[in-house]
């Protein structure tokens, strides 16, 4: 059963998400809510792993270059393109300011229905 309370929104950019401890690219943003996100990655991620992540923001945001947050991987499966994995993350520790940036991303840069 899907526990998601917020509707996923696809963003018009594939924003890069890095492990903030290693600076290695974890993947690219596919969709996002105020509660979490889905990435596409060349490498799988074990469910239940907590990571400190850094998402690079579009230049049009002007406020900051990136947001930093802790997230937990909830699931990982092969993507439609078998060269990649889709990974679902839940935000665990993210500042109120960065949540507001996520809301702006959703409002300003998501595909509208």
C-alpha cells in the first residue's frame, strides 16, 4: 500500500543529487514532494540507508546553489531503462528554508497537469 500523502511532481530539470560526505553523484531527480523524492541512478541503493545529500538547484532559483538534507532510501528497483535504477527517498532532516525551496521547485519548475 502506498503511504505517500503528497502528490509526486515531475520537475522540468534533471537536478543532480550528490552524497554530501563523498561528493559522489548519487543520481538525478525524477520527481519530488515535500516529503521525499525519486532519483534515477547508475548504481543501486540498499533500502534503509540514511545519507546526507546535496541537491544542486537550477540557476533560475537565485537564492542558493544547493540544498543539504538527510534522507533515507525506502526502495530501489531497476528503471524502465535497465542501465539505471529508480530509488525512492524520504526526507528525514531538512530545514524549513529548504522545504520552502522544494515547494518553489514544485511550483515553478514542475510539469503542470
